[in-house]
C-alpha cells in the first residue's frame, strides 16, 4: 500500500519566478540531483556515475540526494515544486514521469506540465531472473514450472505501477501464466526476497541483477528489449522466444521544474551530452548494463508524452490501482 501521508513534507515553497539574469552566470553554486529511490538502484547508479564528470563540465559540485518513497514520487514532487533556477534537478524514471503519479488521488504533480525535460541519460533493459536452483532455462520452461504450482508464481517489484510491475503484468497476459504481484518498498527488498525464495521470479533492471547472474546465484531467462543486451549477449529476448512486440525497459531522464529558462536547459543539455560522450563514462555505463542516452530536450519531452500514453493504456487494461 502506498500512503500519501507526509508525501510533501519538506517540499518547501511553491515554485517562484527565476531570478532575472541568473541564467547568465549559471551555475554559480552547488546543484542538488534528487533521486527517488534508495542507494544502489538503477536511478542512483546512473546519477552517481555521471555526477563527477558533470562537476567538471559545470564547475560546481553535484550532490545526489536520495529521497525514497511512494514509488519515487516524493523526490519528483520536490522538484515539481522547486524554484526553476536550475539548482534542484531530478533523475526521473519512466515510472515517476509516466505511470505512478496519475494513479494517486490526488496526483502529487502533473507529469507533463510540472517538469522541464532536459535529456535522456540512459536506458536499462529489464531481465527476467530466477534463482539458480529453479529448473527453468527459458520462458517456456518457466511456463511449465508455473503449471506445477497450484497457486502460480509470485513476483516482486519495487512498487505498484513501476515499470517492473507493468513488465510482469504484460508477461502474465502474453504467456497466460498465473503471476501474483508482491510489491516491496525498494529494489533491494525485492532482490532479497528472490534470493530467499519468498518470490519465484522477478523482472527488473539489468544493472540490478547482472552481478547475481555473473556469480551464478541467479539465472537470466530473457531480456525485454527487441535487441539482445550487450552485457548478456547469450540471453535471448522475450520476442525471440515467441512473444512478438514485447518491448519494455526503464529509462532515466534529467528534468527540472516547469519554467526552467531555455538558456539553462541548453547549458545542462550540453554538459550532459559531453559527459555521456566521454569514453570512460560511456564504457562504465555499458559494462553496468545501460544503453547510454543522448538527444535533445525536445526528444526527452517527446519520449515522456509517448510513454505516458502507451503505458497509461497498459495500466488501464491491467486494472492496476493504488490502494
């Protein structure tokens, strides 16, 4: 259950007009990057990977502040209500920007109107994983395994309406497997539940599970993008295993509050572009399972609009609700 009590505690004053001329000297003090999840997850990893390089580009410290809660919407709410001066930014995800907030009553922010998208910084394929002891070697094997379980399979996620939840619901609908959702307060708890045998299968970000796959504790059954993941070239995709059109991932995007001045957006856009093009940063992202991002602020805004529509339909079809 996601409770909204104290959701906006500490959000600060409502957005105020940017100080005249501030963009000419921006940035002149440290920048806070809000992350809506606990340390160690995909959002935190990509933020901290890029932070030191961005500091070089912008000439100011970048402080990553983890503010977990309500499937990432607590941190997103902080940024939605921040002053549009470029000093409070968000590493948002497809969940915080496209699927979770509209299900809350009342919504904590308007996912399309309350933010200024800056740049897509990375995309992570999801991976379907089971414990090494599980007999399944692919999706067909998991379907056979599920048929031996009277109550079907349990799967864990980091929260209701997260991309992991949507990917698993879509998998259940496409395969006909009976799958019961067990939401946790974060990715770490979901990982531990799978390791302990409290859940049977998880579909989560590749960066989260790659270390467990490489050390033999878990087995990858499929990845979720149309193309195979560079970090797991031997693992077939869901589409390759007979489920055409299955395409799910988690993307990470830098956003500011609505009204961020265009000149600030251009400075941030250029700094992120140079950081992502850095060979060392690029290699580290790929080794961790990410597909490095890029593009323009307009591209980022278009992605939010398209996925809000596409995934919103899936939420409705799966009758997902926040209790």
